[in-house]
C-alpha cells in the first residue's frame, strides 16, 4: 500500500472538517495549511484510484466490494469540501 492510499481517509476527513464542519459548528475559518496538505494528499490518492479504475471496473476487481463502498462513502461530502 502506497503512502497516498494510506493517507486518503485522513486527507478526506481533514478537507471535510476544515471546509465544511468548522463553518457548520462555528469553529472559525479553515486552516489553509491543513487544507493545502490534505488537498495534495487527496490528489495523489485520486491519481492512484484513477489508475486502478482504468484497469478494472471496480476498486478490487469486477464486482462491488467493501473497498468500493469505503472509497465512495467520504466522497459524498466532496462538493462541500
């Protein structure tokens, strides 16, 4: 597992927290440094995911697995983050 795939959940969570939840709970403005780092990490993850999906229909092969669901779950917040 590469560093980008290990850091993807953390990067997604950071982006959701900084750009969405902080505002919703009145905790101030996003930390630009945290957003910049998380955006870079998430970008690397997205490249890895694109490469995998170019080879197979789903993350772990030709059928939906828990891997697909775990990748898709945080992406529902992407438009807000």
